[in-house]
C-alpha cells in the first residue's frame, strides 16, 4: 500500500511537472508571439521626433482637459484641450480629425504638443523656444523701421520685413493686427533683443509641399499656373508656391510667335502640361 501510494504520488508529481512544463512552453510561445506582433506593430514608426517638429496626427480620444493624438510613434501625443477651443469655447474637432501640431516637450515617455507657444510664458519659456526651435505665437503690433513690432508672450520682438513673408511685402500695414506663428532667430541681452521670423516657418512648410508636388508629378500632367514673367524666349509660369516652369516661345501658340507678350501677360492663369519632371 505504501509503495503504491508513493508510486501514485510520484506519478502525480511527474504529471504536474509535465503540465507545468507545457504551461511554461505555452507562456513562452505567447510571449514570443506577442513580441513578434509588437515588433511588427512598431516597424516603420517614426521614432525620430524632436522638439520643434511639426506633425500631423489623428485625434485618438478627447477627455475633459486633454486631447490625445496619434503621433506615428509608440507614444501618443497630448495637447491641452483649452488650446484647441474656438471663440465660442467649444472644441471644433472630433475623434479621427487630423491636426497639425508642434512638439514642445518630449522626455521619452510623453510627447506634449501645441499649436504654437503662446500666452504668458516668461523669458525662460521664450529662451527654451529659441534653443529648441519651437514656434511661438505672435501678434503684429505695428510697423517700424525695417520691419514690425511683434508681441510674443507679452514680450517685444522684432520681425525684419524680409522675414514676414515668402514674397516681398508690398503693403506692410496689411500685416498689422494679425497673429502668426514665428520662429525666434535671436535671443540676446536677457530677452531685450528678440528677433523672430515667419518666413523660416513658411519655407519649412513650402519645402514639404514642393517635395510632394514633384513626387506626384508625371510627364503629361496638366496644371493651372499663373504667368509670372515674360522673356524673349518664352514665359515663366508658377505651378505651385515656390515652383516655376518655363514655356518656350514655340510652345505657347499653334501659330508662330515673335514675342510671348503677343498672347500672354503677367498674371494670366493658363493650363500647361509637364514635359520634364526633373527638379
């Protein structure tokens, strides 16, 4: 009897050990499977996020105080809901909407987003925005010699007229009273000398759209463009902000032309086709 009980006990222990091994193997298999799925999920995600970057992300969820954004990385972004409210103090966005926001803080565990730094920030916040190339919101208060006075977080800043827009500013007063996003290009004398540029931000956006334009363009594509300049040998046409194409004189009309201005003038909107896609 004793021997039988001992044998039964032994068999039971061996059975338990076998079951335990099977459970461990199953657990390891699941862990490996999860690891593979997680690696697959993470593949292709952009981890190269830096402060000052502009990202486009879908709204994942909205809470009482925070809006969570899919940043395209393993870490979701968050932006204060109050910053996104409209003039009626209502949120004009819903889950699934795509927002363009700037990375203003990133510590490896959390990505803070913002439309642009604004409000009352103090010199340290402005200094940080300068160091990290984070856009700030500024209101153009008035014209001055060589540019504009801009109010940035209740601090006075200067924007050279050449840095207010991509094109030459013909009517400076049209910008007065407007609020734009700026980059701080100089921060000196403990904040007594702050210089900002809107043009740098516009150039960054322009480079992105130009890249997309050339990626989408194929020979034979048709575009509506604006004639910008007439020359003896043809006409220059703006196809996209920052991108011009040239129509040779022989291609402007079915009949022979001696001068482009016989049929075109600056400002005309015309339809043209691409014959060369090289940038």
